[in-house]
């Protein structure tokens, strides 16, 4: 098992899409939302992803292909 922390940034048309749900369902990844700020036309979510390293990489490639920006996150995102 591997764990990665990432930040997804959603532009206007993607804010209402179930990207995180599909990531967990289609790629066998456990998603844990650590922080988020979602508004009508822009949003971001910091996630912890647990799963096999190759499956996480495949899932993140798919997320990027939808137009959602994916950035790595380091440290404890709850502590600040």
C-alpha cells in the first residue's frame, strides 16, 4: 500500500463533477478529504490517497486528463 497527498484544483465546469467519487470507484483508491474550499466557479480539495502505487498513478493521470489540476502536497495538511 502506498499513500500520497495531492491537491486538486477545479475550474468552473468541473466543480460539479463527481471526480473524487469516480477516482475511488474506478481505480480502487481510498480517498480521504483533508481540506477543501469549493465555490460555484472554483474549488480545491486536498486529499490523501491510499492504494497500490501503480493504481494511484493511473488514477491521477485520469484526473489530469479531465482538466482538473493535480499538485503534490507535503506535510500534515490538517496542522496547517
